C-alpha cells in the first residue's frame, strides 16, 4: 500500500523523478505512517527542486515572479528531478502523525495495567 502511494504520488503530473529513488526502501521506512503522511512526504519532496531553483534565482538576483520565464528560457534542465536526497530531507522533516510503534506499545501497556475503558 505505501509503495503504491509513493509511486503514484511522486509520478503525479509531469514531475520528473530520478532513477535513484528506492521506492521499496521508502515504503519500509514509513511503516506506521498514515496515507496523509505519505502524501505530505511526496509533496515535500516534489517541491524541493522548486525550492532549489528559487534559491538559485535569488543568488542570481532574478525575482521569483519571473520563475516561469526563467524555466522556459532554460528548458527542462532548469528543474532537477526529484531524487532520493529530496525524499531523505522530507523524511527528516515529516514524522508520522499516527504515533508509531512506541505509542502503540504504551497504549498496550496502559491497557494491561489499568484495563480497557
């Protein structure tokens, strides 16, 4: 399920994706993440090339409002493809909203000690 979500979310639209993306590894690392968490990670990663382009434009003194013209002038190479490093950065910023296995263990311990409600 997570594998399919990442594959679909990263290849949405005309997003260019690098060959270095390890979908299976990403799916394993996100065990316990909700569907919304996975979509958020994919979105964050797909926006990363735009953030990099904006930083480059700022260094060159080009206003962000001129981004469409800047990209059109330089062609597809203006935006780098989404890479595994973009995914890694997104995973460092975005944590599971579900709470993960530690939360589940604490809930089970609570139930064992105090009973269910």
